C-alpha cells in the first residue's frame, strides 16, 4: 500500500456540504483524520471554499475538495486555496485519471498553472503536487479499474457507493448488510478494493452511517468518510424533536 499520511488504514473523514466556515471549524474540532469540502453535490460555492479550508487549517485538520468535474481549472483553484488534494468524480478511464493527476502537478510532470497562493503563506513547498483522488462509481470505471490504478502519481481511489449501486442495477439499500442484493453488491465493492490493494493504491468510500463504515472496512476499504453534516444535522434534529414531543 502506498504510504500517505492522509490515507492511513482505518482513517475516518468528515464530509461537508453546507457553505459555512463555522460548520467546517466544528467538524475540524471533532477529531476527524481528514475532511472533504464537497463542491459537486453540496451547496458550497467557490467563494466559500477558502473560508472553510482556513477553518479546517485552524483546527489542524487535513482537507480534500471534491471538485464538480474533470476540469483542471477547478482542481487548480482548490489546490491554490490550500486543499491537500482533490476528489474527481465520474472518472471512467485511465486517460481521465491521468488528466486528474496532471492537473495536480506542475510542468514538466503535469499541466497545473503555477500560483500556489495560500500554500505559500504557510511555507509549504510551492512545487509539491496535490493529491489526485479519482472516483470509481460507474460500470466503465469498474471495467477499466486495472488501468486506472496503474496511473502513475494517483493518490487514491474513492468509491461513490450510491452511484455504483445505481449504475449496476442495485437498489440504494444494497449498501446495507441486510439490504436487497447486499451480497452481490458486497462482491462488487470487494472486487474494487482488492484490485486497489493489489496495486498499492489506497481506496476510500462514502458511508451513510457508522454501520456502513464498519461494513465497507470489512470489504477492504482503507479509509471511510461519514455522512455529510447536513444529513447528520437533520437526523439529529428530527430525533431530538421527536424525543421532546414524546
């Protein structure tokens, strides 16, 4: 397994989708090994990313930004703002994975435009490459996984569990240990993690619950992210409201 302190075996991350540096600071104070700022499906705009990354830095928490797509511009902006790396969604081929890696590196190894604004304030190596994490969540990605994990410089693979289920014709509840098609889904996930492990590439996955985190670790996931803060907030508020009315 590739040695990277950001993706240590058993690491648990937090996931942010609400545009709030204060919420980022709260998440950072809890003790997560790393936190992802989600600009693909979350409500977080480009103007809020900086403040959220600053809040995480204040707590000493490492950070990733999930960018909206494959574009090198979004990757560069996330890294210039100080993210330790990026998660790139819907990567189907080795060529797309290589492009993500190149967008995280300066020439001659990559194509990133030089301008590490915030990292330079903190004395970080201005030429240090950002970590490229690519998502495996489609039929094509699974079919091409051997070539994807062979891409030089790839930091990690990240499984999108819901899209992976839908793409393969499974119900979302297949992620549950007792859900429909749970065994077939588990076989699919464990096949992905096995290929990543054999290639020495850390593999993470998003988890709707602690139970999912335990299940996916048993299926070979190196690191996990717990459910987004907005889902946890809503669930907690609903629970407390029901308790108060009981």
